[in-house]
């Protein structure tokens, strides 16, 4: 009887396993990289993006601020005209014109950008033939850990959101840097 009950429980566990949320390690990992060449010197472009607390060069951001400026650990709040996204600076290197940040684990963030475990680096470097190249690379998983995530929290939604952010922000940066 004991073995029959154990067998039934194992069978039930096997049936329910596909419904259980995936662990972070099980979620598909995505990498998005976008770049733009800008007809402006790297120092000029870096001057626009160097302040971690000011992302208002991106038209989707209404206001932004960071509690510790460009110091690692600084927390940035991005007001997108209603929702607020919270990010934390991990690395900052002015000499190499680059910084790395994460979207924090705040539960409200996934409602703004449907991702989890998001880490991103933006870098300005000289372009071949003059000007600048800005490279933005993000690593992330979808917003939902469910095996069958709801629409809007799945892999396609995560990729679409990050791609849209990078492309929109880089287009705004190019326009601003080349206009000045």
C-alpha cells in the first residue's frame, strides 16, 4: 500500500511539473545588442549620456534621478509619464566611456518592462572613419517564470520591449548629438 501511494504521488508530481514556475536558472536567457554610429566625437556623445541619473535624452523618460550620481550602487528612478522604473548602477568607467546597470527586483518593474534578471551595458567608442559608435548590450530573461507565461510576460514580449527601448533611445541620442 505504501508503494502504491508513493507511486501515485510521483505520477501526480510528474503531471503537475509542467505547470510549476520555472526557476531563474531554467528561464531562457536573451541578449540584445544594438548600436548606432553618430557624426559627433565620442567625448560629445559621452557628455550627453555620462550622468547615470539623467536619462532624459531619451524621449520616453520624462524625469530621472539617481541617489548617488555615478557611484556604483546608485539607484535611478525613471519616470515614464506614469510608471516608474528602478535601476541600480553596477559599474561606471568614465575613462572608457561605459557603465553597467541592472533593473532592480522591485515587483513594479516587471509591469513597466516585462523582463527579469536584466543587466545592461552602454559604451561610447570612436567609430571607424570618425564620429562615435554607441553600443548597448542587454542580458535578460522574460518577465514571468511560469512554464507557460501569460501574453505580455513571455519571451517575445521581453525581446520586443528591450529592442524597442534600445532602438528608440539610440535614435534619440543620435538626433541630439548631431544637432548640437
